[in-house]
């Protein structure tokens, strides 16, 4: 059988190279992932510290749709708002379930960057970097964007718990569920890292 020629290239050659290009695009997808309340349990830390200091039994279910400080007595609100200024706050956060395993798999096929606000609180920059060294060592320092404004990000996917960070992003926007954002609408949502795996792996 004669092979059809197009501009001196055979059909099999063209098809093979089309699939090669597609594979490269999938492998090199640029994925930005937030830290607080996406891979690091900031919300839970606020509740845990508050309960220990004031001998309370606050839980995330009570706080649904609100920031933690909004659901405590007025005289305790400022204490919670100052948690992030305490030395060790960001360093001691617990990883969110499934985040390490799924991000490691994603990083094998994509360009995964951590993109987190780290300028507002003086201690957060160093502590977030140390935290990533411990829990996400497979994300090298060159792929850690600790910034002030995420509106500069340009890539394929942004996973964040704050809708205002997703607003100006031009790629695929995934709102990661946190107690404070359960009433937010208008974005593709992921309730867990298992759902992220189903969507992206």
C-alpha cells in the first residue's frame, strides 16, 4: 500500500509527532498550589490554639462559612487574629490529609509550584520554607513562590481556598474547600486531595 505524503512527511510520521507534542504538554502542565488551608491546616491550628488557651470546645462545624475569629466572643477575637504573628505558628502546622501523596504524584508529571502569601507576617517566610523542607521535600526551592500578590501567577491550574486569589487567574481555577469558604460559589471545587487526584491524575 502506498503511504500518503504531505509536504515530504508520511501520515504515520505526522500522527506520531502530534501525540508526542500532546504528551509533552500534559507532562509540563504548570500547576500552582496554595499552602494555608490547602496543604497546611491553618484553620485547624487556630481552633486548637484557641481551645487550649481559653478552655473551649470550638470545632470547625460551628465555624462553617466564617473565619475562626468571627465565631468566638469579641474579647477573644484579637487573640486569634494574632496567632499568625506568633513564632512557630506556621512551622507547627499539620499537613492536610492526602496532600503529600497526591502532590508527589502530580509533581512527577507536571511542573508543580507552591504559591503562598508570605509577606504579611514577618515570621511566615522562613517558617513556611522550613515546613516545606520537612513535609514536601520533593518540591525544590526553585518551585516555591512565597509572595504577596498572587495575581501575577500565569499557568494552567491554580488550587486555592480563597476565591479572590482565583478571580484574575486565566487558567483552570479550583477552589479547595475550607470551612470558611463552604458558601462560596462560581468555581470548580475540590473537597479533598482525593478529589484533586480524581481530577488531575
